[in-house]
C-alpha cells in the first residue's frame, strides 16, 4: 500500500513533472478534494468575515487551492518546488503571485506580511529525505520558524496533510510547537476511511481552544456553510469580465495596495510564453 505513495517514488519536483502536473490538474476527483480541503482550511483560519486577507499558500501547485482562495475574496501568494506545476498555474491564469522555491529551506517573506497561511497535501513531503543533506526534522523546523515570523500576530496557519504513520505526525507537530506555534490537530470524519482528513491548526497568538472536527452526521450542514461566503463573493463580483478588463482591475487593486505594477500597454492582457 505504502509503495503507491508519491513520496516514495521521487522528490516532488521530479514526481510532478510536466505530464503528472497536467494529469493532476485535470483530474476531476482531485479538483473536488482540493476545493473542499481548501474551503475547510479557510474556515479553520477563522478570518474576520467579509474582509479580504493576504494569505500564503504553501505547496500551491497548479493553483487549485489558490482559485478557492480567490473565490472567497482573498489575495494570495503561492510557493511550490515544482516548475511544471507553476507553469500549469500560469497557463490557467490564476490570480495569485507565485514563487518557485523549496518550503523546506524556509519562506523568504518579510515579518508580519500575511494574515494567514494554508497548505493542502504538501507538508508530508518534508517527512522524507530526498537527498543525503536532507534532515526532515530540521527542514520542518526551518519552515515553521520562518512561517511564524511572516505571519501577523494573532493569525493562524492550517496544514492539511496525509501522514504515513504516527511518527510523522509527531515530528510535524513537535517541530511546529518548537518554532513557537500553539495549536494541534483537527480530524474531520475520523471514522471514515475515505473522507477522513487531518488538519494541523497553528496559532500565533497564544493558546486557544481548537475547533472541533467534522462528523458524519454534520457533513451536509457544514458543507453548505463552507460555500456561503464564496457564493456571496461571486454575487458581488458579478459575471466574468473580458480578460483585459479583469487584468486592468487587478493591476489597479495592486497599485492601491502600494505594490509595483507595470504600466499598461497595448500588450496588456495578451498571453505570453512565460515559464518557470
């Protein structure tokens, strides 16, 4: 069973080559699971209602989780080690900014930059040594230490992951606590082999009660609640705009945020062959 795990086959930047990146992004089952996990992670972040936050998406891949962040009205920056995954994200024209990098070496952002962070099905990769120099515990600590600094005080980080065994869970949680976080595990549908999902909920503002995991009997109501904010944001944004108009609005939002934005030109909105 364990031999089928992607983590056993190759490092993530190798396993998610061009072909696998495209298959992953086109798989309807994966898209559905990613969307639901991201919605749940956003709920566990406990962000202020109806306020747009700046979020970090660790292991953002081809932008499936980023699209859910955008649909919920938030801004995001993604980081991933696979150039092929990020190339697919560019082709799909996701709205977030993306960075090619190894989260095991830490996150290179200024202190207090983000209002929260999420990670969907990524952190378990750090539990494996892909080279002679990799020390999983040290790489996890480096991630959590730099992430703690990059989060605004009082914010949270939520990691959905697929541990192979209890030892990996203990290693991940212990390194997060060592880096200064409080929090712990939230397990949804613990009695279901297929639906069970594990979330590590990390807090920067001191100890606080952990949210409860979802149970089978509450699944329908919880799912409905997860989509309420997204539907409101869709209604506020209205129907899809032409690509150029959408890009112009996006650039104007970034100017208002004080970010560097290239001047508009006749090439604005045209597809260009940018690759990582």
